[in-house]
C-alpha cells in the first residue's frame, strides 16, 4: 500500500517534470505543484484514454502525459497570465505559486554576492598597497610616485 503511494508520487513527479520541460520558458514552480500537476494530468488523461478505448489500451501513458502538459499550459496561461509563445513566454513570470519565495532567495543571493565582491575589492586594495610598498622599498618608485599611487589606491577603497 505504502509502496504504491510512493510509486504514484514518483510517477506524478516524473510526468509533471516532463510536462514542464515540454512547455518553453522559465517556471519556478514548487516541487509539490509539479507532483500535483503530474498526478492530476495523469488521472485526467488516463481517464479520457480509458473512456475512449477501454481497459488494456497502450495509449494511457501518452494521454497521461498530454493531460499533464495541458495542465501546465493552463497554469501558465490562467494563473501566471503569460503567453505560450513569443518573447513574453521567455520572460520570468511575475505571478504564480512560488514566485515570491524564489525572488526572495534571488535577492538574498545577490546581496551575498555583492558582499563577497566588496570584501574582495578591499583585499585587492590591500594586496596592491603591499606590492606598491615592495616596489618603493626596492627603489623602483620614488617617494613622490609612491605617495601619489598610494593616494589613488586608497581613494578607490
């Protein structure tokens, strides 16, 4: 019983994932929604195939997949209010389930990246000051050149 439920969930995830891949454009849909679309599409498409051809038909899997694709298309069209083709289909969605959470994670990652770059710039300045000092100690730079370059480096930091 539990094994059957797990198998159905895995089948729903695979079907929903394949249906998402079949529809072009970015889609930050949560995993649970992918499973739900896969399960609902499989059930709906399978029911249509059974109603038309009866038991023992080989097209149940194909109709399950087509049902999941239709649900992804409906989600994109009616929930996200995005077209299926053209340049607007390739833009990141502004509406939908999971969009706010995805954008929050993206903002946090951008902040972390900016912080890391800021730390990197300071360490670059320190390294350049050490190199400048080494050149001055070696006699390559005069006192005036050293002070001018040092002021320029510290002005950027």
